[in-house]
C-alpha cells in the first residue's frame, strides 16, 4: 500500500505543476483543471516518492511537481508495475497506461543535473472511475472491484 504525499497540477502546459492539498479526478479525463488532462491515455502522471528522494540525494533541488507529475506516492514503485495495473484510492480507479516517456525538450532539471527521472520512473494512467483525492490518502494495487 502507498500513501499520497503530494498532488500537483498546472493550468497551462509548459509550466511547473504546483502542489494542491486535494483535487477532483474526472473519469476518462484526469485532474480537473490540469493542463495535461484530456481524453487520451496519459490523463494522470505518477511518480514514486522514493525515486524523487534518491534523485534529491544526488544534490538536485526538486520540489514536488517539477518533473510534471500529478501524484507523488510513498511506498509504490510505479516503474516496476506493468501496463494494465490498476490502482485504487477513495473509490477512484486508475489503470497504468504507459511507463516512462520520451522527453523531446529537455526540462530545467535535466539541464541542471544532466538527467531527469520522469522518462524512466514516471508512469501515466487513465481514470476509470473518478472522485476526490487529498494528500495523506492511501493508494493500493487493485483488482478493480473494490474502491
């Protein structure tokens, strides 16, 4: 089981995501008012807290949201899960749809550190069932039947 440490969103593409205490996840869309939400396979981005902390240990100044992630979760290694894995939280149901991504334009972190973890450690999910989440909520692997 994991715990949501941070929820981040941005209203415009190309800007850093800012931390918010709670958010509404809309079915087949993503976080309400997030610029990257929409009817496609990358509705929500997730990153493991442990991967952020390991990157910070290398000297990176990396506030939550700087990798473009929507959800930072403690206790789940997302990059180790296969596409199709389902995650549940407060009745919300997510399904991992993509692991990693190609970064065509290198981000500020890449230019500072020479690397970025989102392309290899971040995952993307579709929202199969929406609802409200907040920092501190539990997240777990799901069969899709429970909430």
